[in-house]
C-alpha cells in the first residue's frame, strides 16, 4: 500500500491497520532513523528505564552515534519540555555507560 492510502486509512481508523501496523515504517524508514524516533517517542510518553535502555541499545546497534542519541534529548526540550527531558537523561547516561560518571561542575 502506498503512503497516501495508509494515511487515509489512519484518518478513518481503519480496523485493518491492526494487521498492517508497521509495514510502511519498516520498509520506508531506515533502522537508525526508526531507532532515534523510537527514543523520542519513549521519552515523550515517560517510558520506563528498561524500555529506554533497550531503545538506546537498539539505536547504537542501528548505527546511531552517542552525539545523535543525545541530540534526540536536546531536540525534545522544545517539544515536551525540559523537566521530562531531565527526567530521562539519567536513563540515557546509564544506557550509554556514563551513569556513574556524569557530573557537572557548576559555579553554584
């Protein structure tokens, strides 16, 4: 099915979408982009630590760099707000192997 037909089916809540869910996503969007979008979605809904860690692992496996993974958090600040991003940041740090050594030398 093409993307416009898929969009139309989404607009009318076509029950057949339950059987076709993800087809366009997996064929059209590359693995790295899918993994980064998934990270953004998980942070947006306040997903659990294990879900975020698994998604970070998937992003790395798909070829995303640490900079790209952290950029997802940065980009989300203006969309979902700083508090939710700050809440997710320790999960990202731990998944990237920096859970214990992330400190910030602030002047205050």
